[in-house]
């Protein structure tokens, strides 16, 4: 018997001893990790101070609204540009300059205008005609016709030519379109520059395309934003459907756990099978269609993802990916069929526990609300910090100039020495920056903002895990269920976590936040080193990223089990983490058999809900199904709401299933403790239910025999 115990327990710590007074989560406990609690309080005070400073100096309008060459907002109430909402570029071709990538400003004069130009007109033609008043509104404010044509164009007082433009993101861009296969601007194929020279419009089109290419990412973001503005209510409806399906699935799992698990497995296989069939049908439909045989490599990256759906290779790739997933799931089900029966028993017990603590299903809403507060505070602080700089003006010049790129004052520049050194130079707004101590500390404040976001977000998640673990542990260690349960187990666990263990939660979340910040810094360095040719540096960076990814996963796993021990025994974080780790190591076979199989089953449940809602969203936004005529809104990219619904559905399903996951993990650790404390006799009875005891101990006996045979 002693040899069997040594084989079972191994050398990982000391098994728990029988304690007749132990009846679950300890109520007479003290505060733990007080120093970390103090550090968290001071960090939050500092975080609030950083937010106040950022809100005092920042101006989010700098991100939303365009600014002219003087750094003044376009279309803002209370300013002289109040009735001029659009930004006009004198020569948009210069927006293809590398300066745009470095300083996010085109090296050409920019002014705010009431509306974008609607026709072609050169300054030479307008100078001596009735069109001058129309042309004048696109010149610098206060311009007077007291110079010659060459002087005006040299000094940059007016643009050389007006081009028909359309407003996009409050900026005037050339109206480039195709006519009989030829790229055109407006309805013209040529234009005349300011000195009477006629040029092919293709040059202008190519320049405009380059300029638009620099701003392509911004345009893509604006199109995606437009799609959200017209489809947001349908996205919310899709997320509500996902929430209803998740809640319905959890309720059915409470009463029909065994049947629902098998139905879930079959439905996942059927949904994946339909996905494979649909991909094949689309592949067959495109057979013989012109241009469908182009490879993805030849096509390259396209911002309009709908283009890829017209290629047969895309559907072949989808079909292969879904087939691989289908085969993997089927093979896992075949090899894990006996383990699934044991996992179903644990899920049934978890269903009973959730049934007695039904309010636990609503706790993810509390976590979601607190996470939203963390995200909102982090995002607003980041925006205010990034917009708390002052307007910086620099000297821009098309030709070589010794003072080009230096800071200047637009008020005094015309009479300065720099203006005389470079007659064609302009002093215009470049970016927002500053030289004060506050401005030099902005990078450090942004890093602190990111660090505090990770710390507080992990703290919120840890608080939820300790709360749920305390409630479900109260259920397990109740000898007569549900009579011995406390009146409000969830609220009692929440109160104990905040009152006694804020420091321990802060300690665990601090360790995880440090690792996550390091991972973010490694990703940043990796992006900076992509252009480097040093293979050793790339290899070292890849190794570091892999190591810290594994470290983050391990810390999350250890923290989760440490929080369960904190909820039960009220010990500090390090003691709880050590006890949880040794307990799991003494039951490593059960961890592999039960814990991960239940995680796999819950993953199938999430995939079922996400797949069902995703297929419904795909058919709706692609107009395959209609509730009424033309229900789906017109979209630039129909994948935008589909991807949003899919990701949101997964997060919602994960929120509901996380309650079950935490319940299973808590019951599993309690089960392992129960086996060590008790032996099932009348003097030391098990706290587990008879159904759970029969199937789990039977599975454990089979694993023990197998281990003996292997020895």
C-alpha cells in the first residue's frame, strides 16, 4: 500500500492530511500580500495623475480633424475655418514624398476650403478671366492679385492648377476613374500647368495614385469605419443572437449535459462538413470563369478582400484548412472516446454546481464591464497623451536647401534669413511635438499607460477567477448539497477576495503584466529589425518571443490554479501557487486525462456557436438570405461586419463557457484534495457526489493499472 501511494503521489510535495474541521473555503482568514496591495494603490493614484495631466494638455481633435499648413483645424466651430470643413492640397502629387511617411504631412501648402474643386482650371487662365474669384478661394488666405504669374507660383500663394476632386475623410482627393480602360481625372485627358504647358493626365494620375497609396491605410480604415456606421445595429443583433445561443446552450447543458456534449460534437462535425461542401461548390462554380485561375501570389495584396473570393485558389485553400480541422477533430474523438465519458461526468457535476449558483452565469458581465472601463481609460489616456504636443513648423523646399527641415515661425519666416537663403521655401505645419520636460517624458508615460492597462486588466480577470472559484468550492465541500451551501456563495466569495486578497491578486497580475509588456517590446523590436540582414539577431529575437510566449502561458495556468487555492485556504500568492503546482504534479495523469479533454469539449462548444452565427452573418451580409427586401445594408467590405460578429460571438461564448471552465478546474482541484484528505470510509467520507466518484475513481484505477504495467 505504501508503494502504491509513493507511485501515486511521487515526490512532489506532501499530500494533504485528514482534517475533520475542514468544510470548504476558510472564513477566518487574514489579509495577504499587503505590500503588493499598497503598490497597486499607489500605481492607480499615479495612473489617475497621468490621466489628469494628459487630459489637461491633450486635444483629440488633432487625430480626428485635418489641419492646414498653419496647424489650424478645418471645420471646427469657433474658429475662422468653421465654414471650411475640407482640406485642399496645392499639389497632391507631392504627398508621395518620403516626408509623408516620416512626419505625416505632405510637403505642399494646404488650406481649408468650403468645398473641393469641381472643374479644371489653371492659374494662368484664371488670372485674366472671370474665373479668378472662383480660383481665389483655393489660394492662401489674404492673397491679393498684385504679383505676376511666375511670382505667385514661385512663392506658392496659389496652386498651379485646380483638379476635380472628391472629399474623402474631409480631404480633397483627385476624382480618378477609368473610361474605356484609360485612367482619367474628371472628364479630361490633359491639363495645362500654370505656364501654359500641356501634359498627359496619366502623369497626374500616377502621382495621385502614389499619393493615395501613402494614405491607403487611412482610406481603408475610413471605409471600414463607414461600414460600421451603416451596419452597427445588425452587428449588435448578431451578437445578441450569439448571446442567446450561448445562454440557451448553457441552460441545456445544465439539464442534459451528456446529450448536449454529444450533440455538440456531432454539430461541429456537420458544420465543418458543410463548410467543406460550400467551398467545393464555390470552387466548382468558378470553373471556367475568366480570371479565376490567377494565383494568390500573382494577385498580391488587395485592400478589397472580395477580390480573393473570385479566385478558385482561395476556395481550395479554405477547403484544405477546413478538411484538416475536420480530420484532426475526428481523430481526437476516436482516440479520446473513453476520456470523453470521464470528462462528461465532470461536466455534469459542473452543471449541478452552476445550477445551484446560477448567478455565476451573470458574473462575466461584471468582468466585461470592468474590462471595458480599463480599455476606455487606457485608450482615452493614450489619445490625450499622443495629442498633447504643440504645433511644430518646419521649412519645406522642393530643391536642396541648407535650412530645409529646420523649425521655423510662420509669422516671422517671410522676413527671416532662412527665407532669403531659400527663396522657394515655405514655413508650414509639420507635426505636433515639443521640447519641454513633459514632452520629453511622453514616451515613458505611454509605456506606463500600457503597463497599467495590462496590470489592471489582469487584476480584473484574477478577481473574477477567485470569485467563481470560491463559490464553486463552497458547493463541492458541502457534505449535504445544497443544504450546506452558504446563502450567497458568489457574493461571499467576491467580498472575501476584495477584503483579504487584493494584494495577492495584484501580485499575480503584476507578474503576468511584466511578461506581457516584455512581449510587446519584443514585437516592437522585431518590427524594427525586419529590414536588418543580421540572421543571428532575427534568430535570437524569434527564440526570445517563443520563450516569453511559453512563459506567459505557464504563468496564466499557474495563476489560475493559485487563485483557486487562495479562494479555498486564504493563503498568500506564493504559497498558493506552490501548493497548486505540487497538487497538480501529484495528479499529473488526471490533469492530462480530464482537464484538457474538458477544455477540448468546451472549445468545440465555442466553435459550434461561432460557426453557426458566422454562417448566418455570411449569408445575410452577402444577400444570400433576406428578412425583408434589401435588408442588408450596402457595404464597402462585407467581411467587416462578418469578422466583427465572429470575433464578438467567440468572446461572448468564451465568457459563458469560462464560468464552466472555472467550475471544472475548481472541482478538479477539490476532487484531488478530496482524494488526499479522505478515503471514502464512514469516518472519512468523500465530499464528491456518488456519480462523480464512480466514474472518476474507475478511470483513476484504470490509469493506475496502466502505469503499473508500464513500470
